[in-house]
């Protein structure tokens, strides 16, 4: 920008909005480390040696099964990412590489899920999961989330697979590789960046979801961290130290992951968006 | 390769995705629609009742009043997102895409941050901040001499839905911002240079050159907002519970569906009526998507550079 005055105005607007975006998060995390008196008397003060008090965290990790909820979320998220990436890439490869009669129709069928939220089928999903004796299991969540994530990931991965030069696959075929070898040893390594993007896209809604854990695995220690925190908050509603600490335990890991993967995520968003 | 081997190969690659997707996504969706034409009897059998669940839902006052209330609230929820979230997203994207802007990546990353967090966590954090008990919001407003404005916004019928909508706007503004930002980056610099040579300033160039070019993205942003808003549930459930109180003033389709299907303090769970509401949600979302696909997208010109 040429004029410094307008540059200052732009930075002022963006800066103010950034403060607005971060203020609530910072406030909650900051106060979770403070003693009760300090939370109420000086909420805007950062934690200092004289007002530091980790009692909230002691409660969160002592009274509840928060650690195992983390583990549940980790299992569900990793399971979903693994299945979505493997099955999504396989389907995307078959749809882009091989010509067969129902190709376009199948691609269309698989893309319904991009626009229609799977939640609308919840009534039947519960019946199905209970018929399969899978209520309160993490596998039920993994299967449902995989079904939810597959359409968009097939769509994104197809775009990338279509860009792989044809020569590479033909070279593999000339060398006598089977189609499976071509897929696993040539195609998969080439679409690694796209897989990272899909992994991030899959991870966020699954990790943060409240609906399906509430419906499919609400008790028996099978809660995910999001549901676990929600239930914990309901019980400890008046204990501000515990509530703030519980919120922070849900925020901090996501923030750390976000800082690590933000470049990947934004790149993914910016390449898939214009299509 | 023989034909059988070829078909086998296709099956192996496609089967896992197609089976999981069909079983856990398409089948439940169809079964839910199917369910909505049946009435579950007390002995566990189902009776075909045609459209009667829908006529009950739309005309019997005990059902239609909550339904239309939720529908109206949901429309308002969507309108607030369209009028507040998307314009703010557009302005932020326009500023972020300005040439020679320092700290661009930092702003982008930080403003997108709330979008990453769980709706439950966001909802609860805001509940604490707006709570008169803690008084942080009041303290903050007083700092600007606006303390008199503060009220129990979440607890009052007239302001609960508006407050929750604005919290949702605050959380998800990152999505329109990033989508529009990307579309703006794709516009070649030469076009803008040509416009500035012709005497337009940055603002005019944005209005007359860039904005028309990103109309398809604005259409996409609108339909995404529509689908997400009519499918929303988590935030209102986390902040207000299934009753979406006070006096159902923040009730939307998602919370109504949850309440009817699972039952609550006021009524028993009802599978058939739950399915009917889910089917109505499906029809609403489908209408929105169809309008987008056949009316909006068809009329838009796409420019490729």
C-alpha cells in the first residue's frame, strides 16, 4: 500500500478484529490458572505467582475420567482419519483411473453426502447401531464419521489424482507392476499433501462433534472429550475453577495442533475452495 | 486383463467406501424418510399412515406451534449469519488480500482460530463471559462507557436467539473469510493494475472489478451457510440445553428434532414424529441446495484466468 495512513487503518481494523477473535479464548485459558478470588476480582490480569492456583486442573484430572475421554477421542479421530484416507483414496483412484459404465453416476452418488448432512439420518443410525449391538462403542462412531467424511475426501483426492501425469502410471504398468502396486507405491506417495489436507479436514469436525457421541456413546466411559467436557461442565456448573480448567483442557490441545498444522489447513482450504 | 479380473479390481477399490457410505449415510437417510410415513405402535409394530405425521406436524397446534417457532427462529438464525457473518468475512478477506500487507499470515491464522474450536467449548466460554456473576462483559462495556447496555442477554426471551446467533457468527466468520480470500487471490494482478491505470482507487477496484468476479464464491458461501445453519444444534444445546429456553425462544430445527426424538421433561420420545421433522429438515436443506444449483449457479458466469 502506498499511503501510510490507509495502511494504518487496515492494520487497525485487522488488529481489532484479531483481538475480538482471541479475547474470549485468552480470557478463559488465562483465568483457568488462577485462584477463585483472582478470577472474580481481577479477571483481566494474567496468571502471576501470587494468584496462581491449579486447583481447577486437579479437579478435572482427579474427579473425572478426562484422561480416558482424551484417549477415546484420539482413537475415534485416528480411526476415522485412517479409514477415510485409505478407502477414500482407493475409491478416488478407481473413479478417476478406470473407465466403467456407472462411473459418473457413482461419483454423483458418492457426492450427495457433501451437501446433505448425515445427521438427518440419525433416527435410523441409532436403530442400525443398536441392531448391530454397537451402542456405546467407539467403532460405531468411527464408522459413522467415516461415512460422513468420505464424500468430501473422495472429491478432493480425485482432483489431485487426476493431476498425476499419466506417464508415471503407464511406466509402472510397463514394468509389470500390478494395479495394487501402482496404487500403493506410486499413487499414494504422490498424493501425500492432499491426504494431509483431507486428514485435517476430517479431524476437526470429528474431534469437536457433540451430536453423535451424545446419541451413540453417551455413557460407560466411552465419551469423547467434547461430550465428556460438556457433561463435566453440567455437574460442576458453580465451580468456576473446575469449569475454566475443563474448558482449557479442551482448548489447549486443539490450539497446539492448529499452530502446527495451520499452514497445511489454510493451503487445503485455499486449493479446494475455488473448484 | 480379463473382464472378470477388471471388475474384481474395481470392486476391491470401490467396495469399502461404497459399503460404509451406503450403510451409515444413505441408508439411514432413506430409512428416516421412510419412517416418517409410519406410526410406531405401542406393541412395537409400525403402521403405514401416509402423510398424516406431516399433517399433524403442520396443522395440529401442539405440534405446529413449536415447529413454526423453530422454523422462524432458524430463518432468523440464518438471516443474522447472512447479514453479519458473511459481510464481515468479505471485509476481512478484502483487507487480507490487499497487496503488500505485512503480517498477513498472522492475521489470517489468528482470526481463523475460533473456527477450529469445539462449539461446546465456545458456547460455554461465552456463557461465562456474558454471565452477570463474573461480570467481565459488563466490565468491558463500562471501559468504553457503555456499561448501561449490559443485560442478561442469554436469559431474556427477546435477546437469547440474537445473542447465540452472534456468538455463532463470531466463531464461524473464518469460513467465509478464507473462501472469499482464496477467490480474491485467484484474480490476476494485471486486472487490478489495469483498473488502477484507468484511475480507479483500491476501493473502487474492489467494488467494480473484484466483487463481480467473486460472485460464484459468494453464492457458494451462502449455500454453505444455509446448510450449516439449518443443520445447527451443538451451540444451542451446549448453551441452553434441549429446551432451548427461555420459553423456546432459541429453539431451532436441530434442537426441536432432538427433543421430539429423544423426549425430555415435557414429553416422551417419538420416533415417527422425529423422523417427520428430520424429513422436513432434509426438504428445507434440499430446497436451498437446489435453488443454489439450478437458479444461482446457472446464472453466474465463471471466469477462468
